[in-house]
C-alpha cells in the first residue's frame, strides 16, 4: 500500500505525521520524502545514507553545422525552450520539458540530447526503515521529474509512505498520483480551511480515498471539522497544541519516541487507513 501525506499549505505538520507514522509501524516500511524543494524528513529520521544518485533530464543540443534554420524546432516547442534567432538556434534548458519533440521534427538531424542535472536522490535507512530523499538542484524550476524519479524507488509489496510537497500544484499531483490513500493534514484556521478545500478538490479529481488529520486541533474553531463532515471526509486523528509536542519538534525528536503513548495512536491511525482502503476495494470488486 502507498500512503501519501499531503497538505494544502505548508507548516501544518505534514512531515511530523509522515515521519512518526513511518517509525511507528513494525512492518517493512519505505519513507519517500518527495518535498524535493524543501526536504526535511531527514532532520527527524536521521538516516544513514548509503547511496547518492544524480538525476538528469534530456535537453536539446544543436549542431549548427547541420542546422538549416528551418525553424521547425521553434514551432513545435510550446514552452519556447528552443528558438531560432537570426543565424543561430538558442536552447533554453531551464524551460525544456524534455519531450524530445524538437529532435523528432528536425529534418537535418541537427538536434541531439544531453543530460541536465535536476538534483540528487539519497538512499539510506534508519534501523528497519528504508529512507529515500530527493533534493532539487538549487535554481531548478521543475520538481515533478525529480519527484517521479523518487517515486520509481517504490518497491512492490512494501508499505510506502510519501511526504508530499505542500499545495495543490503539479509537484503535489506527481506525489499523490497512483497512491492508495491520501492523508491530508490541516489546522483549524481560516488559512487552513481555505487550502484544505483546494486539497480536497484535487484529491477528488484524482479519485483517491482520503482522510484528515487536524493538527493544533484545540486552537481556532470548528469550521474545518464542519467542512470535512459536509464533504464526507473522516477526521482520523487530532493532535493538540501541546508544549511537549512543540518542544519535541523543535529539538528534531520523533514524537513517538519522546512521548511513547503516541506510537499506539499512530498505529491505530494506520489501521483506520487499512480499513478504509479495504472497504473501497471491496466496493469496487
């Protein structure tokens, strides 16, 4: 089973939930940090990194000795990542989506592909927990290709927990797509409610079963709970605004280790998710 932990906005406690859920379970577990622009799960997991892989994406390179300046590459690229200006062809690699269309339409065979670095993937472990971390290259604009490479590390038959980026844009969709369950994390504030509505809308479009965790649940008001109820989204856990929890987080400690009673709560959360997913599959059979 693949569980994606997501949120409509940053700072709701998404990584706290992802890391503590992963550490709480006795089964073989993978934790994939797909928040590649700001990965921080490693600060809590503190894994032993065993392997680092550089991830590249293909971008065009033009041989001007072969080029006839026909402009077909310019015309096919909707992102203006390759343009013909005067007597030269300029590729803009940062804009390229690596579709290969310019190379396909070039009648002179003047365009080949070279690799442009997107970032790195770190692979390690923490006791029995397998940890995989993506880090986007500084200055890189597109994170979904790197996220997809991290997702390719998913091993069939192993419980996989994904720490997704915040928001509802392309990086989030790349992290949530083809998962079995999305666990949304929010807070009972106007901003939390606004972004929760966007997140639920995105998950509904993808057709993935989902549930909700309310962090700092004793602050704010009940509008998040009321909205979740109106949408048929179950609230699976509430985490109070507790000084001990805040201190544990500020020290980079795992909540389930500094406050062991939470380990049982996260295990119960996982069993609730199992029941929802199983019920969904039986209904589709």
